[in-house]
């Protein structure tokens, strides 16, 4: 059973926790779409930045172990 506080507050995420995934799956499809639209129309989602995709991926890779994820292993390594 997922904590109802999580279900009430869960939003789309590129890196959800297992609890957030379970909570998202408990939401009806129309509520998932409403929350997705809300997130995509927020000022934060429409603000341009000067960060390159390479910089974003480097930050993700460096932060992944702190969240229990291992960085991908390069091919041939």
C-alpha cells in the first residue's frame, strides 16, 4: 500500500523513487494527465537555460550514486 500523502503529492519526475512510481500508477489516467500538464505549463518548465545536454548528463551521472543508481558502464569497459 502506498502512503496517501505520496499519492496526493506525486508529480511527474525523470528520476522517481519506487514509492513515487507506485503512487503515480495508483492515480487515474486523467489525474496523471492533469498533473503532467500542470508541470509542463509551470514557469520553471518554460524558462530557457544555457546548460548543455552534456552538462545535464554529467550532473545526472555524478548525482546518480547518491540516489542508489549506478552510472552506466561504457561499452567495451
